[in-house]
C-alpha cells in the first residue's frame, strides 16, 4: 500500500503498435489418423505432466524458499548485456539560484472567518499544478506559491525521478515552462521551485500551532492530476499524528478532508483562508476486510517554515542539532528523553553526559521528543537553546549552540 499521493499517468503499448500475428490454421486430417494422433498426444501429455510436476515442484520450492530467505538472485534478474540504469539525481533538473534576501513569514492573524466560497476565491490564485516529466510519461501534483516573484513549495515526491518541470496557475491556466529547482528535503518531503514570473499571488500562511482538533479545514489542489482547482472540506482529526511514510518518520496533521492522487503539495487551509499545511499523504487500503478512509495527512506549515527559508536562502536543507543520541522511554503516555551517546565534535561535548534526562528546553517542560525537535528546528543552526537536565539527583541548566548535523563530520565516540 503506497501512502504517498503522487499521480502518474498509466503507461502501456502505443495505440499504433502493430497487431499480433494471426494464428496459422492447420489443414484438417482424416478421421482415423486424427484419432490415433490424439491418443498419442494424450499419452505424451500425461508423461510430460508427471515429469513436469516432479521437477516443477522442486523448482517452485527453491524459488519461494529463496524469496523467503532474501536471496537476491531469486528476486531479481537482468538480461546479459542490458545497460545499468544510473541512480536519479536532482541535478538533472534545471537549477535555480538561492536568494539570502528572501524570508517567508506568517501573515497577520485574520479576524473574520470566510465562507467556503470566499476561501476558494481567496486561495485559488496561490495554488498551482506541478507537472514533472519522466521521459515518455509524467506525474502531476500541486504546489503553493510563497512569493510574488515565483518561489513555491511542493512535495519532494512530486518532483522525484523527474527530468523536467512545468507549472500551471490554477486561476487562469497560464503555464510556465521555465521552472527551476532551488532545493529540497527528502525526509521532510518538501521541495522549493522557482518560476520566472512577477506579480503572482502568494498564499497567506498561518501558525498551524493555533489549530485545534475539530477545526474546519479545506484542501485545494489537483486530485487525479487533472481535476484542477478542486476544493474538499473536513476537520482536523489530529494535530500530531506520527506515521512512517516511505521509511521516513513524520509527524503530520491528520484531516478528514478528502485527498487523492494529485493533491500532493497542495494547500490545507483554515477558515480564514490561510495555509496551515502542505497536503502530503493519505492512509488508504483494505486490511482484514476493513476499508481505511478519511485519513488525509499534511505537513504543518509551522514545522515547514524554518526549512523553506533555509532552502530559499541557501539552496540546501539543514538539521539544527545538539549532536547526541537519545533513548526514548514511554510510561503512562509520557516520554522520557535520556542521553545515551554524545557525538565527537558536537556542541553537546563538555555539556551533556550519558544518562542525562532532558526535562526542559528554554524553560518549558519537555513532554515529547517531537516537542524537543521542534524547538531545535525553530531555533536554527547557530542559535542557542537552554536545556535543563536531570543528572542523578541534581538539575543542571546549560546553554548549547546548535550545529548542522547534515554537514558536520560527526562520529560516534
């Protein structure tokens, strides 16, 4: 079951392909020779079945046995002399230049709720269709405009494996073919693109921390890849749903707003017409005769903002980090975060010790690991956080400057 909402057009033989050759009809035989021939064929077929069953059962046993034990020779094959496909790299896409002078921020909190019709008219000019070409096929997703001069955000999995990009404004169907990739974060499923444009309508962004379970929300995007500008409604089902999507642990907003293939990278909007999330995934399928429905997932805009700004300004992503490895213990619904290792060369060296339990950050009690990482990400590389740890019977408070664990040459002690 694939959770991601990337949409790819079906591929198959060309409609102009040559028809299969017609079956050749044999000339009819006389009755007596035909009966004799049928008898001989039956005897030969019976012998073939006996021999085939013996050797076939052994072959099947070996095949499935090797599949269960993970023998790669049994689960994959390659024709002799066939070319080996090179791993995809984002460098094959047109690359744009980052701009250190651009910074995305929250809009002023709205005072008056809008009607669904007003929300649609307000948000539609800020949502786009993103088409990613893959040679003879292509995939389609959505995107949200961040600046008037053409920076926009979509999901990384929308542009993954692509060799070219184009973007269409949903409000007037104007298409931009000059689309550049600024940067991306595969783990967070974010990608920033840049259009060669001016005078676009940037989306208004709202602090997703202000959401509450039960709040109405709307999703605007391109379900199925061609139902341009579709809006669906629902509520916030959970503010911090921990899920694993394509081997990445993510904490997302869960919503009942209907999401389908093509919605990826679109806008999750509150009742004020402000974007609170980037629609990214859904949980769907059938398990034990139970159909899963109504579980859409979106990346909180508050979690995304520090990384979007870093990508726009530098062209790369980052991971503000203490440089430690933690063990997480859950007891009666509460988490305890205990330091187990401290990486060589990390800013935590000389401050934290193994078995320290982090109990507060910047004066606020730490109740979950997600809460701690959010503070680190919001602080950013080069910023400082104040940690309070339980060390034996003592509480120790210290200030630590964060580094970028993606670029630092760290090693375990």
